[in-house]
C-alpha cells in the first residue's frame, strides 16, 4: 500500500493528534507551525514527499509540530529560488528540483546529468555518494537537508514520437536545467530552460511543443492535454531535495529535533521505495489518458549517437564549472 494511503495529510494528522492531547492541556502552546513549499502538484513524487513528511512529523512530534504543505508554486516560490526562500525564512522548509538549484551551485546539477544513471540503483548510489556534499552546501546556505526524492526517468513529451535526429531538430522543447538545455540544443532542438509553472502557459499558446520530463511530472500536469506522445530516452533519474531553515531547526528542543530527523529519514526511505512502482503506475495512467509511449529501443542509432555526443560535451562543461571536488562524485 502506498505511503499516502497509510498516512493522512500533514494537516489532518496533526489535527487528529492535537485532539488526542490530555484534557486541559493548552493545544496552542504545544504546537509549532512550519510552512513547506514545492512548485509541483500534490500528486507528484515531491508532493507526496511533502505530505508524507508532514504526517510523519506530526506523528513523531506528538502533534507539537504542524507542517502546512503548499503545492503548485502557490507559495510564490519556484525550485530555482527555493534555496534563497528557505535561507531567508520566506518558507520554513521547501522541496526543489535539484537541477534548478544549479542556480545556487552547479553541484546540484549532478543528479540530472545525462545518461549517468541507467537504473534506480545507479541513481541511489550516486545520491549516497553525493549526499555529504549536498549537506555541506546547504549548510552554507543556513539550511539542513531533510530528504531526497527521486524522479522516474526523464523522457520527451511531444506531439509525435521523437526517434530520429530529424524529429528532434528545431523542436521547441522545455528543458529543466542548464545541462539539459545544452544537451538538447546541441542535438538540434530549440530548447528553453523553464520551470514547470512557467511551462504550462507556453504549451497553451503553442510556443512550446515538447517537454523533457518524467511520466510523473507529465501526469501531474496532465501534459497529455497538449502532447499525446511520450518517448523514453532515459535521460536521467534526477532528484528533488527538501531542506529546512537551520535556525528553525535549531530553535527546537532536542527531542523535537530528533523527531524531525526521524520523520525525514523515514520519508527518504519511502520516497525511494515509491520509485520502484512509480513507472508502471505512471505508464498505466498515461495510457488510460490516450498517451502513446514509444520505448527507448525504438530510438534510431543516429539519435542515440547524437544524444551521446551532446551529453559528453555537456558533462565535460559541467566538470569544469563545478570543480574538482564535484567532478570526483561522478561514477
């Protein structure tokens, strides 16, 4: 059973726990209110992570910490600006797509570098190797890493299958970070780096006719309303990272800091476990909504070679920009 069926949403779980407080105990004095934001829908992998963390923390803290999640960038913060928003206390905690966090430091582009992680296990090994570096870099931004959320493999949503260099050439495609923009531009596409929140209006007006995303992100945004084809290219198994303001964390008594740590660790376990079944669930939902899925085995040899060449150049450029310590994290 999936985590969101086992746990109530954060607000409901916290409310239930508050109702269970001993009679006469002042509820308001017992609660600490945190806000936690993401630009992704509640049904996406990051959205489920927020709901899971909120519910777990309500349980672990005995209702003394209530996390109020917000989705779809409703807090006014997109992934690229989440590090600053958490650092400056605009939100107490937040989830951000790590590729967009490359605005803060190219280190965060690591998980979305092209064709490094062929499997979920490869993606987990890469994360485990890089986690200390993520922790240190976020600490420098006055925040604490809570957990990581993996995304299912990225493919291309479009109006037709993308299986040859000719079908990619000139495609006005949304990409999700600087590296993917370079890779697809070098491969001949008209790539533009956009947040998901900024992508939808451009799909509506037709200025974007392709989207690099997982089936998860596409399903959450109902991309099939505009783009009825999904081509597997297994570009990356990228991460979203969730962090909390360090001052807010340190202001807690030791037992509540321990509760935060337990809730974060349990959420990370559940998010990686969820990845194992997510691809099949996404594909079933996509097919039910009329999406044609083109497998990676149908890509032409020429397109594979073109993407590999573009990826190699992009990774080399990233290594130069990110520096020796970050480059040493590569498999």
